[in-house]
C-alpha cells in the first residue's frame, strides 16, 4: 500500500475532488452541486478532508454546517455529506483515518455535533466511528386525487420570508430557517423547488416541495412546512390548498416528521400512510457536550423534516 496522507481540502484539489465525486455519484454530483454545497460565500465554511497518495486525491469526505436552536441557544451541527474513495483503495482504513482527523478539527472549532442520514454503505462505518442511531424516519404519503376540481390559483415561488412569524418549539432541537438559510437551501440550489404560500386573514403557511420521479410515478417531496399558528381550521384550509394544487401534477406527496412534536401531530393526520420501504436513518455524534447526550440522542428532542437531507 502506498503512503496515504490526510489533510484539509485545498482549492488546488478542486478538480480532482469533483471528478472523484462524479465517478461515485453518477448524474447527481457535478461542479454546480459542489459549488452550492461547499463554496457558498455567506455560509460557514464546510469541513472538507482529503486523502492523497503521490499528491493525488484518492478520497474526499465532507461535513456541511447547519445552525440549530434549542432552549434559546444556538448550536452548530455539521452534517456528513458527499464522500467518495477511489474504488482501488477501499477497505484499507482510509475512512477511519479521515474520520479521526475530522474529529480533531471539530474539537478545535468547537463544533457541537456531527449528524447525518447515511445510506447502507455508510451506516456501518459511521456506527463504528461513534455515530449514535437516533431514529429511523419513515416516509409518510398523502395520495392525491387526479379528478379533484382545482379551485385555487397557484401562488408558486413568490414567498417572502417571515421568520419572526413562524412557530418554533424552543424545547426541541430545530434547524434555524432564516433569509440566509432560505437563499442557500432553495434559491441558490441547482435543483428546482416549489415554494407555496397560503395566506388566510393574518395566518400564513409556507410549503417547500421538490418534484421527483419514482418507478415512473410523479411524486412531490414535502421538504419543510412552516406555520404562523396551529389553528385547526386554518391548517385544514392550508393543506386543502396544497393538495388541490398538486392533484394533477403528482400521484402523491411524501414527507417525514417527528410525530411527537406539535407540528408532527398535525402532519400525521394529513399524511396517513407509512411506507416501510422508504426511510432515512438519522445518526448523531455528540462532540462538544453542550447538549447533554440524554437529550441530543433522544428522538423526541428533534424537530426536523426532509429539508435537512441535503441531497433532496
């Protein structure tokens, strides 16, 4: 085995890293997604680690910064993102070396925790590195009626953020959604998103969706939804509006949520069918200890939806 060196990403490695990611994530990773994930000028810098041999990049691992609020304090979590290793060098311990290197840097930078939604290939290594399996988020779907008469005029991608009006459960670990985040997550993303706003009197609801194809079926993923209040009649009207808009555009809408949160309890009534075959495993590695492990590793303390999965 040739000597492997582990180091932080350098701009001179950019082309090799993109090429390596493209070779592993066909049709989903390219220069545009690399720029969005890792080079956003108004975001905290990501944690990018490379393994090299003979000055050539043979492995690339990434963690993307996210801000969370919990009990009126701000915490920084880094989500494990796109990672790739040269197929000829897999199984030689490179991943473990990179993870240990990244942990040392995370401690120096006072990062509060690592988190991620690993696939089947990454789950085992993450578990061995100390990520804790907090939950399996199953997707729930809402079938749509293609024969339903559409009574609403679509108001799409015209949303102006009103973060101060939207409800936050302060006793839950919740990703911060503000203008900066909104611009990065949706406006500057190479993927296309629908942002639907429903207004009734002084109440507002905002839905973030992305269209995908699954087994030749058109589906909508509800990435996030925010409300200014949880009045039952208002919510009924807001979801009726949403389902009417997509009745002839998709077969169903799918999403996941924590049923033990206030928002999750309402979502559970509108998305009744659980799909056992489609899920996201959620893992966390506590680093700073600023949030007690009994809290950060407890599913009931998290208020997240699919928008936290950066490749959706």
